[in-house]
C-alpha cells in the first residue's frame, strides 16, 4: 500500500470519526457509530478518491461525498447481518447481536438517510447524474440481496446465476464508487464508463476472494467465522463449483452434508473442505478471481492518464487480489 493510499485512508477515517452522531435516542445512533468504528478496508470511498485523483489534485474536496458510500455500504451490512443471522462482523458481535434486531433495522434506516445527506454535497449541475447512478446502483444491491436469499430455497444454482447475483449485490457498488470519483473530477464520459468497468470487475474478484477466505482464511485476520458459509449451506462460488463438478460418491457425500440439520459444526466444515480440496475448488476459484482482476486492468489500459497514478490503482487491485482478510 502506497503512502498516497494511506493518506487517502486517513482522510476517509478522519471524516467518518467527525460525523455528527452524538444524538438522542442513543439506541438509534450508537449502533451506527459502533459499526462504522469497526473499521474495514474503506474500499469504496478509497476507490472514489483514487478515481477522482486521476484527474484532480484535491481529493479532500470530495471526501465527505465519498464517505457517503461507506455509510450506505455499512447500512447494507447491518441489514444483511440480520437477514443472514450472522454473529460476527469484523471480529466483533453484529449490531443485532449486541442490541437487537429492531434496533438494527431502524439504525440501518437512519444510515441510508445519512448516506443521502452526504450525497447532497455534490455540485448542483452534477447532482441529478450522481443520484440517478446511485439509485440504480442501490436498487441493484437490493435485488442482489433478494436473489441471494432466494438461492437458499434452491438445491443448486448455476455459476452464471451466482456471478450475476454477486455483480448486483457487491460489484456494482464498487463500480459506482469509481464512476462517482470520475464524475466529480469532470472525467470524459468514456473514462467514467471504463472506470466503472474497472470497479465492477474488482468487485466480482473481491467477492470471490471473500468466498475463498470464508473457507481457507485465518479467522483472526478475516474477522468473520471461518466456515460459516459451509455451516449455513450458503450458496457461494465454491459450493456452486463443487456441486457442478462432483460425481459419484463424492457428490453423494456433499449432498448428505447439505441435507443434515443435526451436525457438529467443526466436523461439517472439515468434511466439506476436504471435498473442495479433492475437487481443487480453491485453485479454480483463484483462477476466476485472477480473470476478473485481469479484466479490470484491461479497462485501465484504455485510459490515457498519468501512468504513475494508474499504476497505483493496479497496485491496490493487486493488494485486494492477494489479501488474507
């Protein structure tokens, strides 16, 4: 991670720390401060600032708008954790576990309002374009979450259907982050489109990496329960590929584990991971991740911007590819 990226992250974190959330009733606002203080990579606002910095030299001017994306992202996490009954977020109890589900729902609603308040800072002649792009993105995120929940009722989903779901649920917000920075920087329209493509491809690779780390990551570094997706039979890229590729006794064993309602968690995680190992699912997932990051680089290669700044974006994408949390 470069000094410039660290500097931008400091800008983002300082802006989030200075958000005015000292309000009553405390039960409504404390969960917002809590989830924002859990940290995270601040990936989305950082991408917006990096995109903006390809054309302008004053990223601090738009940091308040960029952090609106982080507020929106954490709103989706707060509600997703309730729907997924997730116990941990970044190694700490989720909001609905620390408080309760009703507080989590209502605090999340306020976060959505706060995200729009931050987008109000966009200049008047760009506000319509930004809001249209954001609303389209936010609608897709909600669609993706619903499709993800629909997958829970299906025995098997196709690789194509799974990838489209994560494009909506995760990748489009990274695409919007890049697009937002480009719009605010007065980048040419074709550059806005290419940077959005970069963000979407990074988002697809990023989510697949999350799927991989859920099985093969270090829980202390990853910040979530490792094996949680296996325990809950969550449709991930790894499970989708395993169901596609498994045959004979191996497929029967996998389906038996998926059908069990009474099991020892550690035993199930170990058994399903062993099936993944036999099918070389880890290697296949890593190959798919690299394909998406390569597509992202190809979009960048079509820009005629400063090569040093483009190299910084490539470097940060490489960091995301090889992250362990």
